[in-house]
C-alpha cells in the first residue's frame, strides 16, 4: 500500500548486486574447497538458487546476514530438478560446473515455454564450440549436455553479445587447460566480479575490449579470503529515479560513477542534480524536469534494466520523451499499468536500418512489436490498483504510486523481492509512505 505525495529524502545503502551474486554462487561449484561470499543480497532470486544448490547436494551455510559459505565438495547430482530449474533464469549456467564435475548435465529450459527454445541459442552454440554435445528434448523440456571426449579450448565468437553467455563461457574455459579466446563479449561490470573471483582462484583472464582470453587450469585454488560482491547498480538507478520523480534528495551509499556514467549523463540532461562523493552519489530534484530521448544499449550504454524506472520519471518531465528498447523484445510491461494512473504513452516503431543487427534479441519480422514508446509529460498521476509483471517493472510501479495522488495498491510484491532486498524498509527510511500488507 502506498500513499502518494511524499518526497524521498535521506540516505540509503545498496545491497550486493543480484547479477553478480547469482553467478558467483554457481562459479563456486568450480572450486575444490569451501567458498565464502560477502555482501550477498537477501533476495528471492538468491534464495531460489540456493534451494536448487541444496537439491544438488551442495552445502549452504549463512555465516552472517550477508555472508554465505558454499561447500561444493558434496555436489552429487548432475540433473537440475524441474521445480527449481524453472524458477531461476540462471539455472542453465550450471552447465559449466556440472560438465566439469560429471561430464554431463541435465538442465530444464530456463523458465520458458516447453516447445520453443528459450533464447539460449548463443549459449548452446558456445558449449558446442568447447566440445560439449548438447541436445534439447521438447517432450521433457530438458537440455542434456555431455562431454564424452572431454572439453577442449576454443576460439569462439558470439553472434551477438550476451551477458550470461559471456559469463558461462568464462566459467567453462576456466577449467579447460590452455588458452581459450571469446569474442564479441558483453561488457556489463558484473562480469568483472566473476573475472576477479576466478583470478583469485588462479585463473588468468584478460579482457581486451570485447575479447576475453582465459588460460584455464586443471583445478582452482582455494580462496583464502571471502569474496566481496559489488553493489547493485540497478538498485541505485531505481532509488535515484524514485527520488527525482518525488522531487526528493537522496544519497546512495555504494553507488559508483564507473558503473552509472550513462545514467548520470541522462539525469543531468533532464535537469536534475547529481553530486558524486567518494563512495556515494547524491541525486536531487532542482526544478522542472526536461524530456529526454533514450536508446537502451549494452554496457556502458543506458541499460535495459533502467528504462522502466526512467519511464515513470519522464511522465513528470515537460515535453515528449522517447525510449527505444534494443536489448529485449518489447520490455514495456509496465506501460499499461502506468496508463491506468493517467500516464500518456504511445508505442511506435522507429525507423531502423537493419533490425537484425540493431536489436540484440533474435528479431523476427513476423512477431515484431513496437520497440519504442513516446511518453507525454508532464502528466498528473492518480492512484490505482497495479499488478507487478516483472522485477524491474515492479519497482517502477512503486515509484509511480509514490508520485500519484491518493493511496495505491501494488499486487505481486514478491516479484519485486526477487531482486530488491527489503525494498519497503529502505523506502520508508527515506520518507516513503509505504507498507506491506
Ligand atoms: C542479463 O540477462 C541480466 N540477467 C539481465 O538482468 C540484464 O537485463 C541483461 O543481462 C542485459 O544486461 C542476469 O544477469 C541474470 P543477454 P541475459 O543474454 O544474460 C537475447 C534483471 O532483471 N539472447 O545479454 O539473459 C536475449 O533474449 C535481468 O536483473 C538470445 O536471443 O541477457 C536478450 O533479448 C533482466 N539468445 C538479448 O539477447 C541467447 O542465446 C540480450 O540478452 C542469449 C541472449
């Protein structure tokens, strides 16, 4: 339940990055001994992945609220149970540790429909390039991978960049002795945490622009020190957008300029204030917001995960803003919900030279839907009953409800909890009038 109208003020501390924690939990299964991770966010996606780990026989022990110890030595199962595998999008990344440990892996189609192949075609192509035999059985919805004659080093180029695909390739190559080269890699900073984690375990990995070289080893060294997970930049963007949309002023502890540069640029362009400090960034409202044009891109561009909170902000800016989504097809599930509150959106298809190249998803003419929206601001938002569909869009609805006049209900808060740790506690600390019922 959210009562609109209160500006966010004060400070908030970020949690560890969801999209680092998930991968390091999986990468720890490549290790010989116990691994300790700190600054692990207590969020739904992490809890779901840990249930899956326990089902595989892995030892899991929370040493402290955000400190997790993983014991990979008791891993005994090469088959991911459908119950757990279909709940976490990253379960397919278990191909790397399971193939190395057992020479085979059975993993359900990541949360997709049971007939079509969910888009992990680039990951499968990469696994095959490293010597794995991978088949998909649409009657069971399972992928099966084998490495009968063992895995071999490879020089592989992704057809289009893929964040988790790049990470899976790095994990796989880390335990194949010799040099592998991966081209057209993604550049999200979360990948750098995985590289640092594996480097600590004795794997030499070098990134040179979009080419990553991995000198694999026969086995990883035990990490003496706990590994600290970087802060979540997607969480930072959510709170910054929240503050600006409610005409507030907040300081975000843990926000770093390096990982938010393209967001900071747009905030300034919209006429809001940004003050960078040593280990925090202050975002503050300083007068009417200006409309902006956004085209999402891979890192270091404006992230696809940021466009939903940004859209709400642009309903409060003067003029017509546009958001053109390049990475995921039709990632505007929040739009119909905001329209319920009085926002004015218009879908459109911007002219694009070569759609197959321009869009990062596998663009197909037959099911093309508009990949851009015009947002007409400034619109007064009124309260409503909102339904959360996906994680980032969910947080966006909280912002909209806080901007709207009157009391709103947001249904499906558990989806938001998948990626945000105690979001209502953090927001209440900054003055939001929000309670979980
Ligand atoms: C990661 O997703 C993140 N998820 C996403 O965050 C993030 O939005 C995205 O990267 C972009 O940075 C995690 O790290 C767990 P991609 P990922 O592979 O790796 C298509 C969040 O809410 N594609 O770079 O799945 C794909 O469908 C999530 O935290 C194929 O078609 O993204 C997408 O349209 C949302 N075939 C595009 O490419 C493939 O084999 C980019 O996907 C692989 C990808």
